[in-house]
C-alpha cells in the first residue's frame, strides 16, 4: 500500500517530467537530423518531416488533449500519453525506413498533446492559489526551459557518442518510470454526477483547423507565402477554425467555452503567450544557426552554449514565484516582456561574425531568458484565473495551443523577414544570415507588443469566496471580464446531481 507522503513526494516530479519531456523532444531531434538523413537515406526535401510530423500532431491535438483530461480523467489521459510517447519513441529508435520514423514522430506528437495540457491542469487543480501554486508553476516553467536546453545538448552528445537512434530511445526508460510513478502519485478524479460528453464536432474542427494552420506555417518557408499551396492551406485553416467557433457557441458542452476568452486574465495571458513564443522560438532558431554556421560550434558545444539561457529562465521563474503576491501578474509580465525584448534587441545590434560568444550570445541570452522566466509563473496563473476545476484542462489546452501556434508563426515570420532583409542587404554572407538583425528586431517588436497587451488588457482579479462546486483553480472575479454576456454561469452538466 502506498501512503499519502509517498504520493505527495512523487506528484510534482511526475508533472515536471511531463513538461521536461515535451520540451526535450521539440529540440533533441534537430541536432540529429544529419545523422538521420545518412542513416535512413532520407531525401533532402523529406527530412523536415521528421520535425514537422511532431509539430503538426502536437499543435493540432493540444486543445483536444486538454479537454480529454476534463472528460475522461486526468490520470487516465496522463498514463495514455506516456504510453503513446514511449511506444513511439521505441518505434522511432528501431525504424529502418524514413516513413517509419516520420510515423513514429507523429505518434510522439499525439502523446505529447495528451501530456502537455495535463501537467498545467494538475498544478492548477492540486495546488491552492497563492505561494504553493506559484512555486509549482516556477518549477514547471523551469522544467520546460531545462528540457529545451538539455534537448540541444543531449541531442549533440547522444548523436556524437551513440548515433541518432539514441535520441529516440533515451525517452523509453524515462517514460516507463514516469508512468509507473503517475499511477502511484496522481489520484483519480473526484467526480460527482454524470460525466460530461466530448464535443466530437468541435474536436474534429479544431484539430483539422489547427493542423492546417501549423502545416501552412511550417511549409511557408520552403514553398513561399504566395504559393497556391500555402494560401489554400491557410484559407482552409481559417474556414475550419471559424466553423469551430460557430459550433462552440451553440454546444452545451463545448471543447472550448468561448466565454472563457471574455475573462481578461485568460485572454491577455493567451495573447501574450502567443507573442512570447513567437519571439522566443524564432530567436532560438537563429542563435543556433549563428553558433553552428558562423562560429563553427559542433552539436555538443551548441547545446552547452544554451545552458546560460536555461539558468536565466530558472532564475526569473524563481523570482516571479517568490514575488507574484507582492508585484502581481501585470507588473511581472510587462517587466519580463520588456527585458526579453531588450535581449532580442541586443542580439540585433551585436551579432556579427567577429563578436563571438562572450559579447553576442551570453549577455543577451541572460537578459532575455530572465525576462522570459519572469513571465512563466504569472502567465500560468492568469491563464487559469476564474476557471473551475472541471474546465482546467480546457484552459491548459488553450494556453499550450497559443504557445505552439505562436512558435510556428514566429519561426515562419522571422525566417521570411531574415531572408528578405538579407537578400536586399547585399552582405557577404548568405541572405538568411545577413538578415539576422532584421529577424531579431522583429522578435523584439513582438515581445514589446506582448508586454503592451498585458499592460492594457490585464486586470488583477479580486480573490473572493470560491464558487460552489469550483475547484482549487477558481477565484471569484469582479470587474475582470470583458464587456458582453458571460456564459461561465452556464450549468455544469458534470456537477449535476
């Protein structure tokens, strides 16, 4: 028999492992791509699908994964996500044909889409609002930062020492241990009344629409923004997402309750998360190119160069967790957004072949990462403010979707800006590298706009008595909703006697 103290000791490590794994597998494969191409005989034009297959499945299913946690149960979805992720990692590591690896990466993305929303949902439901939840959110954000940085470092080391298959197989023992711990540490949902039904039509529309949007964005770089394929894909995404909104407005148990977006904390947190991810993911890509193609760093050295970025995010997250009750969400996110924008501007000003790591990489990495870290805890807090426990997965899926779409938009936009600016600049390098400053200035502008959106839209909620039937993730909001009728008072079928 497992006692309560054992459950408590294992709970947070399980949640942090979820965030670490999802972030790790978004970056670990990138360094191994040359070895994958040689080992499996990929055609050059098909190699990007090793990355895109994961991104498409992950981005397209995040909203569904979050809502499934509410409907089916958080522990069930968590263990199912671990199972899919581990099985796909094993299959990818044993792949003998290109299509097998692409399929395995897609299934990995499905597993990640189940895992990512559950992590934030569990923190929201299991930790009461205040210092305890802020501390858990700080570690959650730090785990994501560590996963991204370690992914680059580990990808290089494993590829150099053991070959590309190791970057897939390394997940298997971690997932097995995490799934076993989850069965012990994560309690079954405490449900009363009828289980809510899944909004099948909404799930199909949002999955198809988000997948089409991410596909259009990730292929725009190679096909061109004005190509018929890109335009048709993005138009299809717009139509599908519009239809999704229409269905959700009429559904009694929607996949996404649209009234949630009339809560200022939720709306502003998702807007800023999208813009923050757009700047952050794009900048990460360009710094990687600079380290490898300009400074000549190898895979392992490139990963090590990102460790200060990870340290800065951890420092910013810890500071935010300790001071959020003193300064509030708006002050921390606006300050963090401006610091991150300053880091991007620093890169734009000093990143030249002559400046090197100590001037062009380390100082702006620390400045920008501290700013990003300052934002993580308050954004997680704001995105779940006013949300009841039975909709925590919905809110978490929305936040994760905003981040994933933001990252895809940012990377596509910044690559386009850099290529266009480099082609017009007439520099000595490639058009993409000559356009680095323009890309970083664009990233700085995105982050500054995000900080401005928090300053204008966000209102600090007043904590009041918890509504009957609401979980730990809900506080009463007075004056925090946007104009218009709020359907948050709609009767909850899951709470019906």
